[in-house]
C-alpha cells in the first residue's frame, strides 16, 4: 500500500488534468439550439413584399460532457447574429435539409469602436463574466429573439430564386418547419487583434471549449443551425396601422 497509493494518486491527478484540458473532437461540442415560435405579425406596408416578424423563445443546451464557453450576446437588441433561416414542408424534409425557402444575411467586416473595445475586454487571462457564459454539461440557457422573413409578392431576378408569398399560399399547408442559424463568434474583434479567438480557445481551455469552424480564414467564425421548430403562417396577425 505504501508503494501503490502514491501511484494511484498520481494517476488520478493526471486523469483529472487531462479531463480539465480536453478539447472536444466534434464541431458542435454538444451544443444544441432549439426554439419555439411565440408570435408572428404580418406587414404588408410595402406592395412589393409580404414580411413576417417572428418572435422566438430560444434555448442553448449543452448536451456534451464538457463545459462550453459562449460569448454573450451584444448588449443591444440584436443579440447573437441570426443570419439565416430555412423553411421545410414536413419534419422529414427538415431532417433531410430539403428546404422550400431559405434566406438570410450575415454580418460584414466592421472596424467599429465597439469591437475594438470588446477585443480589449476579451483579451484577458480568464473568461470575463460580463462578456462570456460558461454553459455546463446538461445546462440550458434561454432567451427571447426575433427576426423577419420576407417574401416577394411577384417573381424577381434576385438570387437565390425564392418562392413568392402567392406560391407559399398554394402549399397544402402553411404549418411548416423552421430552422434558424446563428453566428456565435464575435469575429470582428479580430479586425483589431488577429486570431484572438483561437488564442482565447487555448488560453481558456481549462474553463471550457470555445467553438470554432475548422476551416481557416481571415476571421474565426462559428455558425450553428437550430433543430427544426414549427411555424404556422396561417396564425399570423396583421400589423396594426396607426391612424394619422
């Protein structure tokens, strides 16, 4: 016992150290995005478009075995950058990614003062509570969000070619499946500090995993699509027009 006990203690300490510094092998690291549509409002103020303002309850769930370090949303109404959305006729189509409509837009390169300040605040030894959230295994984080789906009233020359609202109304049902896609990395901080996010990934690895795309580019991004959620356009409410 006098010989084996120190060895066992050493092996246990080594195993604990490996666990603390382990990096996930898959892209998502166990992060799952789910959502629920809570409200839809139709805006027909522009004759060229039919717009739907969609409100959501969103949850980020860590279904992995290791903590995940998330960058907190900006302290403004935008939150995480919701850059893409797709519609599917059935749950089976959604599982197979066979969309009938997809659209979105992504953030441009920005050298704004806000990102310069954020780069400074993130470039520290440990994850700052004000700008990061460590999502523990089995933990769920909920927040509200909203975005806009726009349909053309007539066929246009825009690319990609999208279904018009008239074509959407000809579907057998307007109860569809929706996926949203988030940009979870504040990559514009690297406009001021090159490769800051992978540096933080290494620096903070004892606290959890920072999620990054494997493909190398000028900026380090991470986009993740949600699981499908139900959206029923037939339940949309008309936007109230204020009388003058």
